[in-house]
C-alpha cells in the first residue's frame, strides 16, 4: 500500500505566469453577427474600436519588450 503523506501535497511544477503577457487581438465578428439594419453601434464598429485599443496596447507592450520578435503567438504576424 502506498504511503500517505496526510498533509498538503508537495511542490508541483507549474509554468511561470508571465506578469506582462502580450496583448491578444480581438476576435473579428462573423458575417452573421451583423444584422445590416444600420445599428448605431454595429458589431463592426465595436470590433474597430477593440482593434484600435489592441493596437495601442500592443505598441506599449512592444516598447516594454523590444527584444521580442514581431511574430505573435503561433508564429503568425499580428495586425
């Protein structure tokens, strides 16, 4: 029978949490997300605002991390 420690589990190898992760781009709306009725805040307008915010956050992040290559997660270039 295996021995039971009876206490808290021992140290577990966990990946380090990045205190300043690279911003991730917003998900673009699907073609079916827009109702084409001329809403005052269309999903495309919201996406454009989110994309602008992402680009600004990414620019500030790149200033803090100049040695990191421009290729984003997964190797694809970011907008």
